[in-house]
């Protein structure tokens, strides 16, 4: 958001908000810790609005659920923006002082009337209006999103559509109001912050910036190539074209987590050399030439993690790793040594201090300081010695030096279109007790696992297709087909189906999904596949 | 809410019954928009009425009914189960539609009550003047509850002049006729109140020095003024008609015999304290009172004595009936709030007191039925005049010739009251109910007012005067009281939950002639338990649970040898 790779607000502000909007997020199941803060707000009296094609378990808590069609978020957001403008709910002082491009935005959203957006999204005009007015009138509003926004071919546009709403209303950069992409795991934020992105160096610093590069070059004593690397989807494309022939995978399971899984496995199998470093034997590891067993970073290693609210926290080693497993840093450093490069001390604190010398937003976060404050939210440096509760406070300065731009975006429906052959929209997502491909969660027994994988459909669709709960069906997309049992789900509606991908050994859901990818983020459109459901005779 | 729904489905009958309380459901699933959240969860107070409706329809609360009520009100089923299982009269296991609850409490035991096979034993049903008594509940399309015997003895003071609270009942006024109520002076007090204005009413009530008649004897004027000046809105009025103290039936007689008086008094209280909405919480065991009050509320509404414009004054007030489900502790005011809100009836910690944080977290006036009934005369004749003519109600039961409800001037001697009711010289009198005190033959000269009873270490409580004749088995009564408190403790706080059990066990050992150590050791233990319960229990239930037991031992030597 505005050049900073993180949510703008803190959990405390979420608790103190008057309105929380979860847009494309079922945080109740996918970000339960965060949702716990949302519930504190709700129990304090805050309103909760959930925008999601499914009436998810988060939506069960909501004052208003808006059940739009999959992939119509921009139309909805633009209509909300138009309504804010027409209803006089624009924060004109903020727009004039802190933003640019309002006029172009206003012109661009003008055609998105409530009625037209209603036709595109399927949401009654009245509900769109209610959403707009609730957001426009709230004194403190948090707009939060996750993969429902970003797992689309136009993910970045979706995010811009939401940012525009915060700029219209001034719901950013001050206590209690903010824009928050919720991050998975405990450290997805930290991964990005450390430069695990193709166009960023540690500290979320742009690779394209020569001054930044030269600082790293000075420290590392080697040139840093200015060309952007590949994101995951780009790597698979490069594999397809034979440009990428060796892959080193750390803590990922692309053989099961990639869209269009049949293709992903074929490409991984075609590599000259595949190295997998993980704490458990994954499906990808089965394809590997070399497997490097790693220590579990939450209990067998020293280091830090960074949460969704940009809070860096210390992790301490409690156990020695079992068998031959070794700390990730040790493995990488040892690999470096054998390749002829001494990378220095593999101690967590030494690596961290090197980062602090190169990343301005981490500069003030020494281990003792992290310990003292119980974690610190970046940026933390001379300007913000104890960290920063929220970002972009500068937008509320008397004179805003660096204004935030409106970015007009147009509705652009999912790539995988519905037609007579593939009439049902399949969307995928996670369930509370499972995580992604089940590498970490599948091995544990849980009463919630007992159903395994299923395709969830609205009961009326089941009746129309002549399938009952528990019947096995064949699910066909333009890319492949899988079989799964049917489960009825009243939180859906006719024509909308849902699957998770937690049990790839049972059902390889990602055989169905499309790898249409957002050119800027590299994220595939997991959220929108077109399918048909066929009865399987027993 | 995070609902882990029960898989069982309700029957059509259960669904209809619950819908009749919570409203018809909107289309379930498949839609584009759903509204819920705060607005839906604010309906939680309908949980107990919904469960009651299901039970009245089919005789019990099935898993399907519980799950459906949970779903409709956005309450987790485990939470709803916690509520349903809190109340004696909600059955969570299937049983016949026609159930007999037979009272085996102290007054009915004196009348030789036995519980026939297939019937449920019940704590006091508040029918002590017609003991032994029972309550029959018949579920179905036209559910009925019948108090047995259906008719009790006539009001002992029927036809007598000079009564205040029982004036209309003694004169035979028709409790189902608003016009007859008015013909007997009804709604004159409300007219007077509207002339006085809220401040004027508060002044009269304060001058009257009226004390609460539910047992705690708190000055009504102080309570009303405290609520009236609270800035938080809205204010709520609650009439505590959860009369469950064993031996008490005064409020029932008032509600059955003079229901409009209570409605009028509530309206005056609401007017003085700035309430727009009132709740009348009546125990489930009083079906006739429910019927009479429901009728009185509707009639008053029709005639403009309740509603948006009370008596054309512009003052808006309405009240609704809420029915309990069998829980003595809900007579405790904060437990009663919890019950109305749809929760387990567990008392809250105080402070904050209800005048600041009461029902739904708002400033709340909560008064007992008899207290409110007095307000009519306080306003009608003025606070000072009221003070000179103040009377009290006493519930006479046990070994007396003419059991029933008596109204006598404050300060009447106990012996005089016993004479009025035709009691032979008794072995003991239980004053104030199960939470009260046993008095011996030497104490009968006591004047029945707060100071005099306090001076001899007793309490008037809720006006119970239960007479134990020479043949009575006092040990049996003491053991029954101990069992009662063990059963009725809500279990929330340790001193009460554990204390009531230990008291009962100790008494049982003494009764069996098998004390642990010496009898003196056991009596010392009882003293200590009583002390801990008094000092450390959250609410009045635990604080007073050992009173009657210890008084029987210390004053009368019951079980002490």
C-alpha cells in the first residue's frame, strides 16, 4: 500500500475501530488470530461488513453480508466510490490535500451506478448503498482483504479499487482507520520484508533503485544484478520454455499448491536439478534430486518473525532439531561455503544486524530493543525509535509532500468464463483447521478433518444435478477433472461451488484451477474457475 | 456467531412454536445479502421464550428445537444448552406431554405431601395456603398449566374494611375487568402522578419511606431517585414477580386478584424514573397470574393506559410479561436480568448496582410486586399519610386454621397475627422463608417491623409466617431447606456451591446420629460454613442459605443433641 509492503494499521486499532470491512476475506477461518481482534471490536459495538461470494463463517458474525459474484470486486468498489461521491461522503479536505488524480477517478467511476453494479455483481443496489454509506460515515474504518482480492488475474487492480475508497474517505494514515491485507502464516509479512520478492531487496527496498543497490553492493562486496527476478508463476513459465532448469525450493510445495497442478508436476519432473529444503517430506520433495531436512523455525532456530501488523517479534530456540535436520541459515551458509563463498556467521542475531545496517525500516530494532518492547512495528529507526503503530501518518501533515494517487481501474471479469459446458463457478479457499496443501496440517488428527475433501454446492444445485450429499461426482474444468464427494452448503447459492485444496492426496483440486496470472503480482486466479459437475455411477 | 450446528432438525410443530416467538425466518441461504450481527444478537432475550414455546408445544426441548432456536437467534448451541439446562422446568429429555409437578417443600410437607410415582417433586409452588399443592403442565396445540388444587380457601380477610393492598380483592372486584378496577378507584393514582410530575412522585415516594418488600428492605425512594438521575438511556423498569421463597405467595395473590393495580403502579414507577419499557418477570409456576397480567396489559394498552401516549399525557410507556422457567435464584435481581437477557440466571457481582448498570447494561429500577402495589397509595394519599397507615402482607401457612394472605398494620405482634389465623401455641414459626429464621415460643411477642425483628436476630424477609405445631418434625424441615439450597445454588461461586452441599451433608450426618467427631464438632463446622457463605457468596442466596438452619439449631436445638 503506497509503496510500503504491509498493512497500515495495528491490531489495537482494529479493536478500536467503528467499522471493520472484510473484503474477500474469511478471516474467521483463515486468520483466526486477527479475527479475534475483530471480535473484540464487534463486542465493543463496532459494525462488521463482510464482502464475499460465500456467506462464510466470518459473514455469520456480520451486520451486513454482501454476496457478490466471484471476480466482480472492482465493479462493486467503483459503485461504492461513485455512491460516496454522489452522497457527499467524500472527505474533501483529505482528497484535496493528500491525494492526486481525484478528477480522473470521479470520471472513471461515474458509469458504475448502483444499478449497473448490481447487474454485474448480483448484489442489490440497496446493499451496495448501505456498504458505501457505512464506510463513508464511520469515524474509524478498517478495510481488510485477503486472497479473495488477490487470487485473481487482476489482483493488483482489485487492491487499487479498495485503496481508492480509503483515499475518498480519508480512512488511512490515522489512528483507527486503515487498509490491511491480512497475511497468512505467522511470517508471510516477514518473508516479503526480507526481500523474498523478485523486485525487492531486504527492507522492501526497490531493486530498481541504483542507490539502494549500491548500498547492498558495498556491504556484500559484489554487484547486485538490477534485473527483476521471477515470481513463482514466472518460474513455471520459464521452465515451460526451458529457460529455467534448476530449482531450489525452500519451505514450499508447488507440486500441490500451484494452479493447474498437472502442468506444475510435469514441469518439476522435467527439471535438470531440483533441491527441496523442508521440515517435512512434501510431494515436491518426492520429485527432488536432493532433499535438505530443515529445522522447524518456530522452535528449533533463533530469529524473528513479522506479523500482519508489521510487528517484528523474536523467536527463540527451544529444541535441537532431530536427526540430520539443520537450521535454514546454516544450510544456506554451508551451501555458500561449498560453492566457494564465506557468508559469515550463521548466528540469527548477526544476520539480523546485517539486515539492520541495510534496511532503514529495521535499523532501530536491535535484539535487546525487540526484547525490551516485546516486538516492534516497522519502521523503527531514528525517526521512529520505538516503531510505528500505523503507516502513512504523513498523509495528514499540514503540507503533504508525497501525495497518494487515485488509480482508476475497470471491471474485468474472470478469465475462465462460464458457458453451457462449464456453467458453475468454482471458487477455492481454506478451512479453519487446515493450511494450504496440508503439509503442516494434514498429518494431525482433527474432528474437522473427518469429511476430507469435498465439493460444496448449494442444495438446489444438487437437486438439479440429481446428486445427494455424499455422492461422488466428477468435476470437470477446461484443464482437467477430479472426483470428489458432494457436500451441501447453504452458505453458497445456485451456480457457486467451493473446494479447498488441503487434501491433495484425496482430491487434487488444483488440477481444476486456472493459471491466468496477474502480471504485476504473479498470483494466479485460484478464486475463479469454470466447471461442470457430472454424476459418477457407483 | 461461530455456530457448530446440531444436525438434528426440529419438527414442524417445534419450528412453528419457535417462529411464533422469534418471527418467521427469511429465505434460508442462496441469497446475496444477509443482515445479522448486532441487530440479530440483540434478539437473544427471546431465547428463553422460544425454548418455552417449543416445550409448551411438544412437552420438552429436543435437540432439533434447541438447534433451531440457536440458529434463529445466532446463539451457539452449547451456549443455548447452558441456558436450557439451567432451569428446572425446561426438560431436555423426552417426556409425556402431561406432567405433574408435586410440591414437597416445607409447607406442603406439613400438610402431608407425598409425590406419587411418575410425578416430579418440586420446590415450593407458592400455593402454601392450599397445601398440599401441585402444578400440572399439559403441552400441545393448546397448552395449559393448572395449579392444583385449582381453588384455594377464600381470602381470610374477605369483606373486611380497612385494608389497603387487599382492598379490591377483599371487596370482590373483578380482576379481569379494567372498568371494575376503575370503579374501585383504579387509575386515580396514575392521574395524580401525572399531575405531580416525575419530581413530585419521587418526592412522595421518598417521604413515604417505603421499603422494598422483596426481602432486602431497601428504601424505594432512594432507588428511584438514583435511576431518575442517570444520564445513560434508556432506563428500564423491572417488576420482580419471581416469587420463589418457600412459603411466599403474597405476590401471586396480588397478581391474580388485582393485576391492573400492578400495571398501574409500574406505569407510575416508569413515569417517575424515566423508563419507556418495562418487564414483568413472573415465575413459571404461576399460570393464572400470567393469564391475568397478559389480559390486564392488553386491556390497559387498548384503553391508552399503556403505549405511546399514556392517558393523553404524552408520556410513553409499555410493559411486557416475561416468564421464568423454574429457578429460585432468578429472584435475585441481577440473576433476573440475566434471565431476561437470555442467559443462565447467574447473579452478577455488585457494584455496579442495577440503578447504574442493570438490564441490558442500562440503569434499571427493579421492584417487587408488593412494593409497587404500595406505590398507588403513596401517590394517591401522599407519602406522609401513607407512613401513618402503612400495612404489610404476611403469608400464613402450616399449622393454622385459616391459612392465607393477611394484611396487618406494620408493628402488629406475631402472636396477634397467629391468633388472627387461628394457630394453636406452636413449637416454632419460620419467619421470612427458607432464607429467614426459625423462632421459638419465646419470640412470638415480636413486633412485625424491620427494627424489632432485627433486634432479635430475625428478618421479615418476604413476609412468610409458617407455623410448626407441636407435632411438626423440625428436623425434616431443616433437612428440606438444606436440600432446597443445595439444589437452587446456581453454582457460580464456590462458597455457595460447595457450602450448600457441606451444610446438607453435615445435617444428614447429625440426623443419622453419625456425626463426624462429636456433635459439637459438627455444629462448629456448620457455624464456620455459615460464616464463609455469608461473607464470601456473590449474592443473597448463598449469603442467607444457612440462616434458617443455624437458627433452628441455636434457638430450638434441632439436631443439636
